[in-house]
C-alpha cells in the first residue's frame, strides 16, 4: 500500500494490476472476480489479500480519531495509481474501485458496465453512468423507444406494416409488427458467427411466421379431391399397391388359420397407411405419405387395435338396438321378412336409420383423433365428440355424406360386375381401396381446414 492509503496489488493468476482505497474495504472484507481471468480476489481491512499479491509492501493504516480527519500524508513519489483519476462503481450495494479511465472504457466496451449502473467520478457524486458526459461517448447508442400499439400500424398476417401489399414473413417480438423481408435488418453480434435478423423499426428480435397454406374447402375442390389417388406417381402407386394387398386377401381367406394371419397382417399395413395419410394431409401436405416401415409392425398393430376399438365403440348404439324390447327392431335387423309388417317395421326402420347415422358421424372423427393424436380416450366421451362435430359444422356433414355416397356407388358397381369372376374381384379391390383413400384424404382435409374451429392442438 502506498502512502496515500491505496492498496496496490496484482492477480496471482494473470498478473492484472489493481488499485483499491483501503478505507473503502468494508469491515468484513470484499471479494470479486478478476476482470481479466475471473479468479476470485479477496481484500481484507488489514490489507491482507487472497488470490492476489502486493505490488509493494503495505503499510498499516493509521487509526483515525473521532475529532477530525486523518493526519496528512506526503504524496507518493511517482506512479499512475496516485495520479490517474479514480472512478468507483457500485455493485450489489458495495463500492468497487478505484478504476482508471482506460479501465472504465474497457468495462463499457465489454458490456460489463451499463448506462444504468451507478458510478462516482473523481471528486463527484454517485450517478448513472449514462448521465455522465465523460462516459457518454463510450456507451452504446440508446435503442429506440418501444412503440405503443396506437403509435402506428403493426400490419397483419395478410400484409406488412410498411408494405401492406407484401405478405409478412416475420413478426417482431418487441413491437409486434408484421414485417416483410425488406423491413428486416441483419445485425452482426460478437458472440455469434452469423448475423441475426432484427426489426428495422425498433431493433427487436424477429421470429419467422409459420404460414399456413390457404386451401379452399374440400367440397369446392372436388376435382382435386376425387382424383387424389390418381394424381402423380405417389397417388397411382398407393392405389396400385393397396389394391394388390386387397386382392391378396382373397386367397388368404381360403387358407385356414395361416391365411387369417395373412389377412390380419395385410389389414394392419393398410390401416397404418390410411392413418398416416390422414395425419399427413391434416398437417397441410398435398402429397401422399411414405410407406409404413414393417420394422415398426408392433406400433402399426397397436394403431390397428385402436381403430378397431373405436369402430366397435361407435357400434354400441347398434348393439343396444338389438336389445330394444319388442320384436320390431330385432326383426328388422335379422331379416327382410319384418318388412311385411308395415305398422311394426316402420318405427324400426326409422330407429335403425338413426342408429346407423350416429355410427356414420361418430366413427370418422374418432379415426381422425387416433390418426392425429394416437389415442382413443377422447373417443370415449360422446359429449366431446359431439362438440367437435358441432364446431366443424356443415363441412363435416358434407364429408360424411360424401363417404356414404362413395360407398353406395362402389357397392353398386361391384354388384354389376360381380358375375365376372376375375374382373369382379379386381374391380372390387380397386373400388374399395379408391373409396378408402379418398375418404382418408377428405378426412385429413376437413381436419386441416377447420383446425381453428376445433382448437384441439
């Protein structure tokens, strides 16, 4: 410590030199990291150090009396420590320093001294660093004030705030403006190897907008919907392979127990592809998905069992119809002879039609839930399913009507070609697969187009 009461020491790790007024050290001592290497340095009121060594031998501080200031000491012979202006910085309620002008500039340049930090210049009072003219030239320029929502347009998902005719690709996280590419500025940061994009209006960080493709409702896009399995190589390949698998089920059904296992494997594979198609279209893709991986057959089997479960669960009203007291419902379900009893069969016909319509409306949305979320729990709650159907509204009614129409048309064609042995089997397989592919595609479109209404993601 020199004669002026300033402790001179250096870090014992990197040799960085420091000056500290011993009178500023609190009774319990003070610690802090070295500004060059980060080593923790401790200073005690008696002048002892931890993690540092003295530059000169310290002299014991003279005791003060309560009657007046300490006795005057002769000035140090030489050295920048006694000549350079001493700045102090307030950190966590403690005073750190003194620091010379060069050290203050270094702290500002490294970002360790902000404009809000309280500092005390030589012979001055404590004040924010940004308010001192001696430091203002070294502090970074103040960022623009964040604009309020009513200070100017912020744009929308349809147009940039400055160029309404240009679709925005980014949104500022600070001022919430929608920005096109020309309203975004690239800014280089010292801690990153590549520049980042910021808002050209306020300098805030921006995030890319996930733009959802705008599709017309499927019922207004019927040519594309009905030709989906016939469009492109992927569609034709899916139709051909799935039809071939459907044809292979015919000899498997005649091969006993082993054949039934083959039918199960083929059905599991087809179901996995249909679920994958629904999920792919529901995510916004026009393309047919990749083929299921047979190495994940266990997962495909689990998905098939989920579809089987929701199918049987959707038939619960039909099972209950059989148990209705009286012979009307039972006769209608068991055979056409009941149709001769007009007064009895008419109510049963109406009741059966209602039950079948409930099945036709309940099952597709349950399959969509299995495809998107891979769970059956929502399907067990009829209130939730009815609420989802109500949110979608007429698009879902149109989709179910189209499902039923495709099935009726396919059955009519198959009945007309049934007398042709080979052609009948092939046509039945092709028509069945075509109807299932179109139905899965439509179901995916309905989910995608009404995602905001459903609000289940």
